């Protein structure tokens, strides 16, 4: 793979990429960044983990006119989680230049707060189609001087029914605007969308359909009443560091969550009925390692900021073969072999046949592993999440929190994990052995001259 120095980027961008430890370009970055800088339209096949966010982020930021304080880039994402993740990555890449303002616009947050942010203008807007469309209609978001629009995970947006909103959003987009479309698959609807909104797009396809996937895939026979027990057997035998268990419905999500908790396993559930505050807490605790098991519907199939997911379990087989690829694509990243386990009833053999046809593979259904241990130690996560009722709006920085936790030397710096700041709350992961002391320090101490309430998330 070529280094970033092989393409024409500003010295400031090159230096920032070195600090971010962006050493070599992924295939999608190597091909797309020069095209984006030249303001070409792109239709790119890019799955989760391909480096696509940095690809369009670097290209857009290189072309940005910081002195022109108007919305120049619009990035549309299918879920709130992905929009938040993209915003964070864009801010990291944007550190090479001062005064770049990036605003995130998603549902689950009062729109008047977002309208207030937009009233002070922004360079880049990252959002979900529903909320972006709403603020466009209200006149709070103005795209008269837009230069580029990105459709991130376009196929997923169509799967979630955002096609009408996308069409309506493009009514507000000026003609001759650069359009960058990134999709994990190229169904007919994506090609039609490209024909409608893109001009001579450069098609990029650097991903194969599965022959290069570093994922161990096993299919187990399990009837509907056996599935909860089957999940427990898989976890005890393979002991993945972290695992997402996918269900097709919210009810199944709740059911497997109850069953695992009754068996002594600590887990969290993520589905469409959660309020934004709850969703944020669930994703934070899972991503920072304080909970090892996440049970989710497909709303969480993409956009999760999990660097090294140990395994995926399909509690329910997905209805679409391509969705199977999306699910298992969460594991087997960062050069590590992933694991994907799927539970199948006898009547679902046809789904495996479709997967084998798609992947040109020969997987067969296996018998469930025998019980090797009744030990529930798998539920013990290495980290604990603490939160304080102060965040970005209270001018609290990660350094402030780190200083408060390590000042007297009783909590070592290496015991502090991921720090996630929201507007009015900050989550911090702490190694289990240091969690009690860390909680005491935050409860009794002060940050920037004031005391904050502390909560331990169990």
C-alpha cells in the first residue's frame, strides 16, 4: 500500500495525518482521494472498515475554503451513530487547519439546538436524511453555496426508506455540486440514484465479495427454543473479547437480553425503541469495553465505532444475503481474524444455500458445541464506565478529566480508557481494579473549580 505522501496533499494535511498515525492508504483512499480533490463525482463500492470516511474527509477538507463561512459540504448518513462517528473522524482530520466548524444534525436531539448552531454558520454539516430534510424545509439549513454532497452507506439509507428524503434534499442542492456516493453494494436503486444525481461518475470497486474476508464463519443448527442456550455455549467455548448478537426484531432483542442476564451474563440491547440518551450510553459502554455483549437489531449493523470486534452471532438469520455480509463485516478488521456464528432452524437451509452461492463457498451446518464449563466468567468486562454531568459545553476537556483521576497517583494513567465527551455529559472507561478509587476521586474532587455528580453504569 502506498503512503499518503504519494498523493498531492498540503504540507499541513500531511503532517496531521502523520500525527494521527495514518501511515498507508487503503485501496479506496488511494483511488478516491485524488478524484475528490479534482472535484469528480464518485460511485464507490466501500464496505465498513475500508477507510472510506478518511477518504472523503481528506478530499473534502483539502478543497474547503475556511475563510468562506458557509455550508460547503453535506454528508448524509443512515444512522445517528454513523453520523456521530463521521463527525468525530472529520474533526480529527480537520485539526490541521484552525476554525473549521462541523455541525452534526440528527434526530433524537431538539431541533432548536441544532438551529442555534446553524445560525452561526458552519463549513460542514453531517446528518441523517430525516433531520436534514426537516431543517431545510424550515429554512434553518441553507445549501446555496454547497460544493459537495456525500451519500455515506447509500444502500443502507435506501434500505431504511430514506429515498424520498434524499430526493427532496437534492431539490435544495445547487446544480453542478460534486456528489460522492459510497455504498457497500450496488443494487439497481443505487445505480438509478447515481444516474439521477451524478455527472459521469468515476466508478470505484476495490472490494471483493467475500473471498478476502478474514472471518471464520460457522453455521449451527438450533431450533427456536434452543437459541438462547446455543448463544451461551458459543460464548463459553470461543470467549470472544466482544460480540454483537444480531436479531431481526426488537422483541427478539429484548428476549435474548433477558435470557442472557438470567444466566448470569452481562449484556446491553440496542434497538429502535431506545431514547437518544439511552442509545448513547449503550454504545459508549460497549465501545469502551465495559460491556462485552451487545444485542442489536440491524439499526446498529453499521456505523458503530468498534475497532476490534471479536465476533458476531446471528441469533436470527438475516432476510437478505447482502445483509449477512454487512453484519459479519463488523468483525475481522484491523488485520485480525474475526468470528461469525449463525444459528439456523431446519427450515432455513435455503438461506445458507444463498450465502454459499453469493460467496462461492461451501459452508455446511454443524452441531452445537458441547458444554465445556458452567463458569459465567465471560460476563466480566475489563472496564467500568463512569460519567459526570458535565461535558463539552461546560468547557471540560479530556485532559481535565485525566488530570483529576491521576493527580494523586492512586489511579495510573494506563487504567484510564476511552473518554467520550457529549455536550453536557462525559463518559470515561476505567479498568475494573481502579474503578472504585476513580469514582471516589471524581465524587470528592473538583474539575475546573467545581464539583460534578458521578454515576457508575452497571
